[in-house]
C-alpha cells in the first residue's frame, strides 16, 4: 500500500514540530512528509531576535533549534525558499513557487498542516518601505536590522509601538548605544496591561533613558535625498531617526486559508477544534500564530502569537496525524517580557477584558519585594489582581517589578487554569526562604487583599 502524504505549509515552530512528531510515530514507508518554507531558516526562536540584536545572544545560529539539513536527515522532504501560493481543498493539492527558479508546481496531499504564522502590522503610510525602516519577525529581518545599525551615520532610533516587541527592541537599541524614542499610540506602554500598571513600565523606561511618547499616532516616515529614513512624523510633531523599528504587533497570516474558503475567527485566525483540526475539514490541521485559541477565562477565541503555543500545537497535530491522540484545551493568556532589569508579566483578563465579556469584578494592588525585606538585594514588585464579584474567582494577575518578578505569574496561571478563588489561593503552600520570598509571597499578599475587596463588595 502506498504511503500517505502529509504536506506542511510553514517551517518554523508549529509546522516542523508537527512534521517531527508525525515522523516519530510513522516511518517513511507509511507517511511521506513534504514541508514548504518560503525563507532560508527553520525551527528558530523569533522571540529571541531582540536579544540577538542587543548582543545578549552572540550569533544568529544560536536561535536555530534544528536546521533544514537536520530535518531532511529524518526523512522529511523540506523545501526551503519555496512558497505555497494556493490551497486547492477539493483537489487536495497545493501550488508552490520556487522563489529562486521561479518554477511553480502542484503537490497533492492526503493530510495538510497549515502553519503560516503571523505577519507584522505595517501601516500603509508614506515612507514606510524606506531603507532604515525595519520589522522584526524573521531571522532575515534581524540580520537586515543589524546591517542597518552598522550603516547608520547617526545614533538615533525610533521604535514605533510599545507592546512586547516594542519594549524589547527599545532595550536592544539602548544596549547598541542608540538614543531611543518609543512612539506609543496608547495611553501607556504595554497595552496588554491595565493603564495603571502600564504607567509603572513608562516610569521605568524613562528612568533608563528611553523617551516614551504616548498618544502618538504616526502619520508618515520622513526620508532624505538618498531615500533613507530621517525621521518619524506624528500628529504632534516629528522625531529624528537614523533607524526605525516597527513593534506594532502581528496579525494571523491567513491569506491562503481565506482564499481557500477555510473558516476564520473574529481576529482573522483559523478556527480549529480541540485536536487542532480545522473546523469542518477532516484532513486539514492548523497551528501556531495563524490560529485562534480558546481563552479559558473569557470563554472566547483570541489570537495570541507565542512560541510556547506554537510548539504545543505542533506536537498535538503531529500526534493526531501520526495515529496518536492529543488535544489543546486553550490558554489563559500568559506573557512575560522585560526592558533592561524591569520584568513585566500578565495572565488572565485585564479590567477591560472582564467588562467586554460581561463580568463584574473587583481589583486589588499591592507593593512588596521579591525577597525578605531585610535580605540583601530585595527589589520592589507591584502585583495587581482581578477577581469576580461575589464569587471571588480569580480572573487575572499583572506583575511589574525586578529580581524574579515575572515568573511569579506562573502561580496565578495554575490558579486560573484550575478555576481557583482568591480565598483558596491564600492557603497555597508556596516555597519560602528569605533569599527567595518574604514570609507572605507577593502573589499571596495580593490574594489576601483581593479577598477583602470581594467581601467588601459583597456587602455594599
């Protein structure tokens, strides 16, 4: 009997995790695997690019988990520099373009995995494509930015956007010796936090020497006689720049899926069931940054572009394609980041998220330290907690601080996933010793204060 053919579109985390897991379960005589990747690289950490640019990671190849040659050695027919331009669902085939030769051809499939990732938001403004303006999504993007930094005659960098990529790239530019201005359209940086917590990030960035301009809507990119970027214009003025980095966010890369008539969600991502199979299509799976996932707290789908999810999706898809079994139940919306020594973490719902899904809630914010106050090196930490009105069910946690603040959010992640109340959290037997925590861990202090807020609200 002829082997089935699995076609994978996308050679990074989700796609190659799926291909590798499927290969572990089925040999080449049972399952032929053909994978298409339009770039040069596979299985790399896009999340690590800011740290490569900053110099914290020495070499580009340090970010690569598995090369194309290593995948091919495992009997995966990986075709780099080859872009899939069309999916024929009814005919069970894809059209591919060899970007070097210009040749196009069709390849049939029995099973298909779509892992096309996400694309950076790049507004269609004048000058946005000028030399010196850079998105940061792929290893090629990172190399282009490094080359641009080496060519820059001045030392002024403007970062457009103040989300995770924006603040991480602001740090990278600062470490490269550039004078950094961050232009943020919102009221405070880090829109994934509530504004009161975002203000803490703003204050810390100012203290590092990063100029953050809030409420700044970019209107155009100024260029010089040679066409290269010279500045960024907003409604309120202009900011000189020798290099511009875009950190506005990403959108699901689902143009292929849309053209093929596959189901998309409200955020433009592919919709899948718990097995990561595309809804309504028994032989097509999708994972990574091109899909929407269920928010277990809000009960709605969201688009969250993170390597952690992509790798899990790939493992689950590969298991199901290869004859095993796996499901992906959803997420609680966890993310961590840093700007220099300031750590930023969040999980669950913000206040506006809770309002959007019709939840009444209470909040509590506390200030503590990451170690016992008397222990050398104790640093401040602010924890904000959100709980459901009356029931006290935990809805979300945000943490801004130093000295190990970010990973404390994992306690809240487990509590959210388990549906715990803040009162139940106060009894958690967390690890304690003065070098690691005060007697009452900051997360538990926040939980105690939130319990009091829930009780007070219930009697009002």
